[in-house]
């Protein structure tokens, strides 16, 4: 992300590249805090693509297809302060989803689902998972696990939010529009083009496409 100073007395302008779930959530939060927001996307969003198997190859963003589940994860190698920051971000994100769960439009995009995290060797259950996943505990009866081809003998059993990504995109786009956000149909193809955007704050939310925008030359 690159940031520059806005003119005094003018609401900061945020330019976000990427119109997936992360880009839309970022834009919505910025709009709620009084910012002006534009989201740049490679092409206009077509919700029918995610519903038509014959056109799946045309899908341009990971958020267009499939489903996702809420499962928090703290990266290894972080110091205590960084871990606390990451946990706070995850708690804030979960609160945001739970607030939307009862809102018309979002309710059809989310459902509670039982799931499992399986492993070969027993590991201590991270305490932070207990506060963010419902009915969280060790797997007691592996006969309950529907798919266990490698015959894992340890694991966690929990209930979490399952998210229908295309339905979530539709709801997020509607909220973004209602809050006064703007979409720009333009593909940003290089880091130079990204940094030339006129926004006071630039945010890269291209996800899997970030490697095209910022190639790893290492």
C-alpha cells in the first residue's frame, strides 16, 4: 500500500485495485469512515459466470467461484505484538461477518457448517481457536469424519461460518454502491501503473493476481 497526503479539508480518496471479497470489504470500511473510494477491476463483474459451469474458465477472480469457511490462522515466526495485532484483525473480521449474518442479502451468503481439521500427530489446540470457532474440540469419533482417506488419527471438530463466495460478492457490491463507492473498469497491469493512480491512499487487493502486478524477481 502506498499513501500520500490529501489536501487539507478534503476527504481522503482511496483507490483499491481488486474487486474481490477483500477489496470490497476494505472499500466498505473506508466508506463508513468518511473516505471517498474507487475500486479498479479488470472487467465489469458478471455474477452469472460463477453460476454457469461452462463459463468457469472465464472467471477472473478467486472470489467469483466456490465457497470458503472461516478458519483463523496465526502465522509462525511472529513476535508477540505481531501475533496480537493479527488476532485482533481476525476478531474484527469475524465480528463484521456476524453482524452481517442477519442482514438481508448477506444471510443467504452464509451458513453454519460442521467441519474438521485433521492431522497425523497430536498437537495442542491453539487457545485463540476456542474463542472464534463454535463447538470447538478434539475429534472423538473418527467414524463421524466423512472423508479421511489418509486415516488421520488426530484432529479438531468445530462449527464455523461457510461462505458462498459469489453470493457474498453480490451482497458486498450492493452495500459498496449504497454507501457511495465507485467501480472503475480498468485493468492495472504493472506496479508503475498502480503507483500512478491518483488516490491519496492506494491499496493492493488483487489476491492471487498480485504476482502479475508485483512479480517476484528473487
